[in-house]
C-alpha cells in the first residue's frame, strides 16, 4: 500500500469515528434536553416522538 492510499484510509476511519461520536453526543443531548426540559412543549414533543418510535419512556 502506498503512502497516499494509507493516508486516505486513515482519514476515512478518523472522519467516520468523528461522525459517529458527534451523532452519539447529539442524540444524547437531544434526549437529555427533551426529557428534562421545563418547557412542556419541548418535553411533550420528545415524549410523543419516543412513543411513535415504540420506545418505552416510563
């Protein structure tokens, strides 16, 4: 494998890992904000979405 191909595969793996980590943190943030928000509209929107996806929430 030459240096260009090796660099490309490292960059691809790094960007894939970064994308997965960002998606995970974003998901946890959204669930945390919607689940613990004092604004009832935000909480209810998250609650209704969880029920629509058949995800038990309580």
